[in-house]
C-alpha cells in the first residue's frame, strides 16, 4: 500500500526553505534530505516535487512537537538537523 502523498507543501516548509537559503553550506544536505523524504513515486504525480507522504510527515511532527501533528517545524530545528546530517559525513541514512 502506497502512503498517501501530500498534495500541498507541509506547513512551515517555505519558512524552513528561507532559513536554509541563507546557509549555502547546507544546500546539498537539504536537497538530499528532501529527496529522501519524498513519497514513493513522487516523480509520477503532477507536479513532480519530492514532498513527503502526508501520514509520514504528520508522524514526524507529532514525535517532534506533540499535538495533532499540524505544527510547522521550527526553523532552528531544521538547521540543527541538517547540520547534524552534514557533520555525520553522510546524508541521514
């Protein structure tokens, strides 16, 4: 069973993108993580953007921030996570 894809960008994605945009050393890691989080077969749906599956994104937000999973990611948390991925020498496997 394929997970339900996100039909629109998750809440806070644009804010996180702006936060990463001013940190060019995180760009390669951010792109790799975005493709890793993309739902299965994202390239077969229009628009072909590697958005995460809705259920997976909600699960990640619940485990990170609690509640119903509708809280947007904190920009500082995004930068911390991507910095950690970069320091690990590989992209979050």
